[in-house]
C-alpha cells in the first residue's frame, strides 16, 4: 500500500498535489478488498458544487491562474439542474467500468447520493430541571442556574462521501453528531430545523435508513464474529429474507470490512482474550452495514487505535463511501479530534467546530486555501489537520517554542471572523433532496415480527450461556455442596420432640439459601448487559418487550435446575415427610423463592441502573426480608406498626408455605422429653407436641393457606418483573 505524504503549500500547485494523491488507487495488502478512486480525467468532468440552495450542496472555491497572491475568487452558482443534466448524471454514474467508482458523490442530484441531511439555525443547550434549581437554591444564594449552550445557531448540510466533524475537545463534535442522529440525552433542548431529504424526521424514521457506531466497542464477548453478525442479521434484516440471503449478506460485509479471516474468532472480554481493537471497531461497522444504511455516523472511530490500524480503518471507510454499487451507497460522517495527514486526506469534506460554532464547512481540499486567504497559510511539511486546529485554538503561553506572545481573546476572535468571512455565505435549502424522499422511504420491508425476535434472542442468550459453562458448573457444585452440608448438619431429624425445634430452622435456612444466591448473580451481570441492550435498541435491532421476554425465558431455563437439584438432595438427607405430594410442594416453594429473589434483583438493577448502586441497595432489601421472614419473628407476634413490612417479605411467604406443607399432618412422639419418677409413676416435665398443627397454631402460620402463599409469590414475581421492564423500557440514560 503506497501513499505519498502530502504537505499543504500556500500556492495553487498544492491543490493539484492533493488531487494527484486523492486520485491514486489504494491497494491494501493482506486484505480481501481494494479501494478504487476516480481518475483525474473523470474528476475534471465533475460538476462544480454551488450553494446549498441550488442543486449541488456546497461551494468549490476557484483559484484562477491570473489571481494575485492571496486572492481567492468564488465561482457563481449555476442554474438549477435540469432534467437533461439529471439524466446525464444518471448515465455517467451507472455506466462506469468495473474498477471505477460512481461519480458525483458530492452532488445531491446524483443517483449515487440517496440521503441528504440538512440543518438550519440549530441551537442545542442543556436543560435545567426544577430539582436542580431547588438544590442550587439550598446550597447557594447566588443567581439561579442557567442552561449551557452547546451549539450556537449552526446551519449546514451533508450529502455523499466521507465527512469529518473536527474540532478541539469540547467544541461540540459529538453534540452535533448526536443531534443529527437523534441520540441526544434527555437533559438537552434542541431548537432549529433538521430535514432528511426535505422533510422533518425523528429517531424512529432515521433508524430505518441510518446506522450509528459508538465510540466504545461494546459487544457480546462470548459470541464469535460470525455469530454476532448472524444474530444481528436475523434481527435487523427484513422478514422476507431467507437464511441463505442473510448468510450472503454477512459474507458480503465481512469481505467489505476485511474480517473474513476472523469470522470464527471469539470477540473476547476482560476474562478472555479475543479479537483486536481494530477488528472490534470493524465488527461494529459491519453490524450497522448489514441492512445497507444510506447514512452512517461514527463517533471518534479512531479512539484507542494506533496510527496504523486507525489509517487502515479509514481506508475501509473511504472505500465504503466511494463504493461502486448503487445499492451500497452510504454517506459516512465521522467525528474525529486531530487526525494524521494521511487520514485527513481521505476525507471528502469537513465541518470544523469551535466552542459550538462552525468555523468552516466544505471541501477538505479547499480548507487550507480558505485559511491561506484569511492570512494563515499552512507551513511546509505540516499536517493540515494540525494547522487548522492550531489556528482556531492556538497554544497558551509557554506551550509553544516561538517567542511570539499568545493571542488575546479579541485577536483570536478576529482570526475566527476572518476565516468565516473568507468563505461565501451558505444559503440552506431545507427542501434539498425532496425528490429522493419517495424512493427512500417507500417499500422498506418490515423487520421480523415480535415473536420471531423473541425466538432469536432466546437462542442468542442460550448460546451465550453455553459459553459460560464454567459459571454454570460452579453454580451446580456450589448448590450440591450447600445441600450436602445442610443435609448432614440436620441429618435425619426424625419425629421426636427434639426435631420440633430443628424442623423450622432447617426449612428457613433452605429458603434463605435459594433466595440469595440467584439474586447475587443477577445484580452483578444485568447492569453490564443493560448497557449493550440500550445500544442495540437505539439501533432498532429489536423491541424492548421482545428482549425482556426472551431474557426471562432464557434465564429461567438456566436457573430452574439449581433449586431442583438442591431440593432433591436436601429433602431426603434431612428426612422430611416422605410423601410425594409434600416433596413436590416443597420443591415448588424453593423454586418460587429462587425466582422471586432474581426478580427482585432484576427490578433493583433496572431501577438503579449501575452495579455500584445496585449492590448497595440489594443487601439492605435482603436483610429486611430475612428479618421479617417468619422465623425470627412469628407472623402472630409482629407489631402492628410493622405489619406492612412483614407483608412485603417474600421470604416469609416461602417459609410459611414450606412450613405449612411440612407441619400439616406431621405425627410426633414424646421421645426426648425429661421425666420425673414419683413412686411408680412418671411425670413429664414439658408439654409433648404430638402433631405439627400445634406449632402452626402457636406460631400463627395458619393466617394464610399454602395456595395463598403460592399466589402471593407469583404476584411478587409479576410485580417485580413488571417494574423491571418499565425500568428497562423508559430509563434509558
């Protein structure tokens, strides 16, 4: 792979140099694809780009041969494109050879451009809630809080090619990207107009024609690259696709992104090494390209990558934006901080931001000419991207090696104003691309049905659980060990009077054991899974209800064997009543207690949203339910003012139900009681409990029936999981 190092010079010859570099054919070795760019002869026939109110979308600045040094003139915009012009463009864009890309990628009238995004007078600011104002008044007597403006009345348009949103830290790059992609936080306020092909749009509509790649590569580490793409294809591709068509689409994106060699590799997690950082980033792009989006947003795609892998990724993105097939037409918009020169030269257009203002937007090739016209030419052998940012954000005093004093705020404002004035005013046409809207939004096939999504997600979850076999084996071994320990400590308690004081503690301990371990597993895993789920839902992969139902089904299938194994071991070691019906009822209460505890943990983690807060709240709730579990304080002895807490303890219903099941019909003997001999008679010093019903009445367990306990536990499960679903559905941030 060859690429000449380009340095921007302050003469018109540099523009030709840029064209020569951009017109080369980039060939990537050790990869499955090639990047082909247009020849210079073809570029000479490209239509001049004019103001956004006309047919084309941006302005090309011409430097005439007879112009004086430092003088730039602007070509007047041509008339609106005629039908003959559109037909001519169509013929040229579809009649290219096998190794030539389609032309006019920056011309909105070209059939190569299917999506035009326009925004006008866009203002984004933070939202100050009444709660924040109230807390501020309590803490300080100063002026009330005011919202912070993130974007200041910006206007622009994006159509075709590879775009870079650049600027220093805090300039508003991610804010602009998230605003256009309808992914801003709920605590922000957006004013102004945004149009997609001439019409207002919302998040639901944009998700159908666009993709978004987040800055951090959050993926399911237990699946392979191919499995991840196949499940995504099943969830996102139209329901009319066959399995072969989905697999062909997966093979296609793997080939385009150069991941064919890693298709069977595990993605990896913190505990298990997987694919590299560059491959993870490419996989995220692959997932968004499966449904052939017309617009692709990437937030800082080079973050965490070294210079070689970052350049390799941008080569791939450039190839995608300049693809040859019309059905793969995709406009790519990247937010990027300060790219190296080779990466910078791969972009077609840039949007340069500073403190929420757009300083420059337009062709990447002419950006240095605009800065030169404003009195800031790019020095020889200097990265143009570095130069652009250095001009708008010069280093502070002592940060540079020059003896020149730093610019004052007034001087820097004059520099920014000169750069803006060096560009022609941009007239935004909100109706730009309206002729493309009918073909864009019609005949979009629907995604898989709700029940189909559930089946796919259940299979994916079970596949993921099968890769966590060490955790499953550890849980089973832990259950067996605890069951054996409990069973041997209370081994064959029998029916003597000594068993009366041992029967209730062992039942309570069995309930507590199964009511804690399951909750601890959920509380540590769900918050991480939730983050990935929010990201997939934001991409329109599946419905929140489909995900939640699939999670409940798969988790229950994995969880059920644990209490069943525990009951089979502990019941017979303890020597509870050897009656089949009582055995299965006891097992039912152990299973319900385990499921209720995981439902409670799911609700807490869904509402608290973070692992740190969840593990703080859950132990307190478990301790309260244990204290009012019916053993330490019998239901008949609970103070009236605490009866509401007693009624909310799911442990109590599990214990009381299991105790009623065991004590009802239990026959006891009086063996083990101390007796005193008077002449020829024996007197028993304590009351002999001959039936278990005496204990039931003494402890007040008979205030509810076994069926009532089962019904309350089922109601608890439904309530907790309903609250958990509401938390997953509506608490998105």
